[in-house]
C-alpha cells in the first residue's frame, strides 16, 4: 500500500471521527441551548439563530468533505497531496468556527441564566 493511500485512510478516519465528535458535541450543546430557549427569556431568538448557524455550518462541512473525498479517490499522486492538504485546512477552519459558535452559545446561555436569576 502506498503512503498516499495510508494517509488518505488515516485522514478519512480522523475526519470521520471529527465529524462524529462535532455532531455529538453539537448535539449536547444544542440540547442545553434548546432547553434554555424552551424556558423562555429575552435571548431566545438569538439562541435559535446561533443553533441554526451551527447546523448549517455542520452541513456545509460534511458536504465539502464528501466532495473532497470523492476527488481524492479519483486523483493522481500529485493531486492527492493537494487534496489532503485542503482537507486538513478545512478541518482546522471548521474546528475554529465551531469553537467560536460554541463560545457564543455558552455566553448567551450565561446571559439568559443571569437574566433569570436577576428576576427572582
């Protein structure tokens, strides 16, 4: 087996694991955010907007990864290296964007909790 094939399989496994972790992590964050939104509060529309951004970003990442994986299967040796690099860059960008959105969700949840405790 060539190094490119091994690298592709490892990257595919890592990206698959990343996508699974992202989905599971987002699922937990979204459940908490949806529970907070269900309780009511001034930030409900903001929270729903953030959750929609997370979902759309996840969908875009999955479709882009699938597209690159198809290209990688059909690519030659030189093209494989470029595609693998694009996949790694895409992974880094996705992680950074998800981290920023999760921080915004946590801040919004914090604001909502403070608003509820302030009303008591």
